[in-house]
C-alpha cells in the first residue's frame, strides 16, 4: 500500500474512534471516575460491604474504559506522526510499521465499537449464565463442562471476575448443569448472544467402539437483578430445601447441610446453589439467580405481548445456534451469523470474541430490520 492509502485508512479509523468516544461519552466517564474515587476514599465505605464492592468494582471498570480509550487515541495519534515521518524521509521500514500498527488499531477499535451497539434495557448489567446438558447422555454432560470452562476462560482473558454458584455433576463424567456470574458491566449485553442450543459432533471418548456422537447443551444468559427492578418474591411463594453439598465422585465439599434448593411455586422454577460454605450465603446467591430468572421471564412476557407471539427453546436440533465439529473435520460455526473458524481448540480455550462480535452485529441488524 502507498502512504496515501495508509493516510485514508487512518482518517477512517479516527472518525470511527471519535464516534465511539462520543457514544461512550468519555467526558462523562471521567466525571464518574472522579465521583467514584471520592466515594472510595470515604473512611466508612467498608461498613457497607455490598456498597463498597459496588463502588470499587465500578471504579475499576470506569478506569479501565478510560485507559482503553485514551491508549487507542494516543496510538492513533502516534501512527499519524509516524506516517508523516515515513513520507518526509522516504523510510520504507517506518511505512511498513505504520501498516502493522494500522491492522492492530483496526481490530482494537472494531472491538470497542461493538460496545456502542449494546443499547438494550439490561445490556449494561452483569450476567448470570446457566449451562445445562441436553440430549446425548454422558457426551452431553462432558460437553456442558467444556462450555463452562470455555466461558470462564473467556472471562479470564478479559480480566472479568466470575463466581460459580452451582455445579451439578453427572454420574459418569461432566456436568448436568452449572450456574455462574460474570461480574463486569455490559457482560449481559455481550454474552446474551451466546444463549441457545450448542451442538457438538465428535468421536465419543466414552464409546468403546469409537463411534461419532452428536450431543447438545443449552446456554441461558440472564441480567443480574438490581434494587430498582422491584422483583419481590413473597416467602409463601417459595419452598427452601437444604442438603449436603457434594463434588465429583461423591467428594464432600462440606460436612453440613449447606447447599440450598429454592422452588418458586407459582412458576415451578427451581434454583440450587452449593458452592458457598454457608447456608445463608448459598440461599442469598440462589435468591439472586431466582430473581434474575423471574426478571427475564417478565421481560419475555412483555416482549411476547408486543410481538403477539412467544417461542420456547426446544433444546435440541430445532433451535441450534452454534455447531462445534471435531470429526470428520475441525470447525466451529455460528448458524445465525455464518461466522466460523477451523480452530475448535482455541474456541474451547476462550477465544470467543469473533463469535460474540458477529452475534452482536447480527442482532442489531435483526432489530433494525424488525423496525422497518
């Protein structure tokens, strides 16, 4: 490419970044940071631990967003300067360096631009993710455990804190179900495109004859409930059961009946939590999950009234959103966006950003098409 080509691309990236800075409101983020720093400096902050954690978590997120925007702006400005030097001195090596940096900047700014597409009612919230083994027996349970690791690794790659609330192990291998939280702003809006049925095709490691097996797992993504949601659950509408926590192979996690199962009687929704050592902590976590499920149910019912229809997830062939094929070839493909990769190992190790970004753009296109 010529210097003129690079200059044109840098101008385009500059316009995109300015748009992102405007939508994310960098000035507001800086004001928020100053207010949160004042709140964090209060000597009595930790007298209310929930409030303190909320303040420190929000401060960490806002500071990270500001650093990210400022770093990109600085890198883009430096690229313009380097291009001018390369042109004036006829330096081919510097021009090549501009080309390399241009590619990296484009990827980083595209990733940030995705955030501007998250404008749903609950998109800015933290996420609760539930994974359940579907059809496929022990292979499906093993697949559910693979998906749990995949999402936890994705969160780890981004520096997002997670908390596993419940893991129900299958008898032979894998998980019947698992529920965990991703404690970062916008994690709900980001991960909500992962909801649906995931399908795995591979040579089963549990089949003595080495036959190919197709198995399924369902992923549910919910927004974390906030105090402003007014999701009240009367005590007479729930049944609380306690039992002893256990891990794989019957290993005792706790020697007391600390695990909690809550049944919401009007809807039949059942939530369990067993990963905390205290029964009170498990009950509090289970109530948060139940509130999130009821909030999502309310949102779906309101949406169904507006659309005049309601669809239920079938959890098998009919509503697949992604296929993971390990045999006879290697491929992971999203069936909605057509985004695919030939490296399943990387995907299972948490490299999900390409799929998530394609899903967010696809969802936005569907929303715009529905408004016409």
